[in-house]
C-alpha cells in the first residue's frame, strides 16, 4: 500500500512538473510573470520528485548532454573565486544553472508523441499571438518603439531571436503529416507572420540568419523529396514577393531601407568591443574573467565604455569562462551533433520537425556571430526546448530507454 501511494505521489509530482515546464515555454513571449511562475512550480515539483526515485544519480548521469552541460555549470561556479563582482557572478552563474535545470526537466517532460505534439502546438499558438499582436501594434500605433516592432517584449532584439527560435518549428509542422490539416495551415500562417514580424524588428543579424535557416530547411526536406523542396522554394518566393510589395506600397517604414543599406556594416561599437575583447582574452585566457563579469571588466579594455555582452556568443564565452568554457561548449555541440546529424540520413517520420530544428540551429548560429540575446533567461529556455526536442527525436528513432521522469 505504501509503495502504491509513493508511486501515485511520484506520478502526480511528475505530471505537475511536466505541465508547468511546458507552460513556462509557452508564456516566454507573452507574460514574463507567468513564465517565471510556471518555471519555479516545475522546479519545485521536480525537486520533490527526486526523493521518490531509485538509482537517481545513475539515471541522471545517463541523460544525453548532461556531462558537457554540467561542466559549464561547474566552470561558472568556480567564477565565484575570481570574478570581480559577486553580484554579476551570481547572475551569470544563475543563468547557466537555470538553463541546465531547464534542460533536465524538459528532457524528462518530452516523453511521448502526444506531449510533444501538445508542446509544439503551444509554441505555434504563442508564436501566432506574439506576431499578430506585434504587427497590429506596429501599424496601429501602440508599439513602444516607434520604428521597430517589439510586441510583448520591451526590446526588439530579444523578440527577433524568439521568432528565429520558433518560426522554423512552425514551418516543420506545416509540412508534417503527423499534424491535422488545420494545424498545418495555422502553422504556415504563423511562420509567414513571424517572417513579417522579423522584418519589422529591424534586427539586421536576424535578417541575415533567417535566409540561411530557410536554405538549410529546404536542403534537408529536398534531400528526401523534391516535391517538398519545391514547396519550400515556393514559400521563399512568396516571402520575396511579399517583401517587394511591402517596399512598393510602403508597408515598411523609411527606416527599413537605411537598415538594409547597412546590413553588412559593422558599427563602431562592435568594432570597439571586438578589439578590446582580444586584449581581455590575452589577460585571462584559461578561466576568463568569470561568469557574468564581462560588463564589469569591459571598460578597462574598451575605452572606458560599458557593454552588456561581446556581441558574439563564442567570444563572450571565451572571455567569461576562458578556453575551458569554449572546450565545454564544443563538447556540448559535438554530443548534440552526434545524436542529430545521423537522423538526416534516415527515413524518419519526424523529418520535417527535424528540418525545423536544424533550421533553428543554423540560423541561431549565424545570429550569435554578431549578437547575444540568448543570455535572456526566457530565450535560453526556448533554445533548451529545441535541444530537448532534438534529443527526444533521436531517442525515438534509435529506441532509447525512457527518460528518468517517465512513469511506467
């Protein structure tokens, strides 16, 4: 009887954690308070559930990507010993720890096709609400930024990154026969709106990254079936026609053309940051200046100016966590690629969602070469969701064991 009660309680805590972490992902672009609320609810019940598991350490150590992710947490923890500002160190360490815990919870939460489909539908609904509200506000005049779309965000750059992280999942759903036709149409509409919204954010890094991600998506689906490759090209053509009409009929503000003219121009701020970054790295090559401490040290190397980040993910990691941090990231990328790349050569029933995931990763990589909005906690959760989704697909294809949190 006691064992049955324990099993029942464990199931309850798992279900609450599962629903809460997925809801946290859903509310990232919509309501920050609810994003944090559901994240902490999920964390609370996940921690409670730990006390009802057998062979916990062995099971968690077997989670894919656990070891490289843990190495980043450990490296950032050491920053407390040499980071110049304890507050900044705590903030940087907390962001990495939060991403790490989010990954474990999402890895466990995405444990069945039904749950994955619900989570993806939630992503598309949130994407649609975010884009339609933002576009309406932009043209209706209630946007906070007069020249750049922000939607529910306070800054256009994080919004653009959120759209980049989710739009390709919508595109994958639009092609996937595993979803009902109404959802596929809805996903395609959401993708088109997201492209429109990305244009209106005036974020040049996303403008460059978006076509790259679409090209990767088209190549992956075209490798399997030329018909789908043609469909993707038609979507690209329609987007190009839309942009042309937008310019012709002044759907985009005059500021848009100036941003296009300077699309590949590196501004003086980034030049100053990257010049000073080399000097900062030479002084702290192995361990960096400590997690979260870039902005504290930057004025010493960047003509007395303060910057929040290095405008490049890999430079930023090298500066804060040193060569050891870069090694940990490369280890993480290697382990992830080892699981996902082989799926491209299989006749997978998830090929379109997989193409969407690679669209996310490829476009995100291009964007991180010039920006670092991913240090936003909500955006980090969405990226971790995409990573967890990729791991789930790889385990489905290779018949891996159930996740730690799945109840028999």
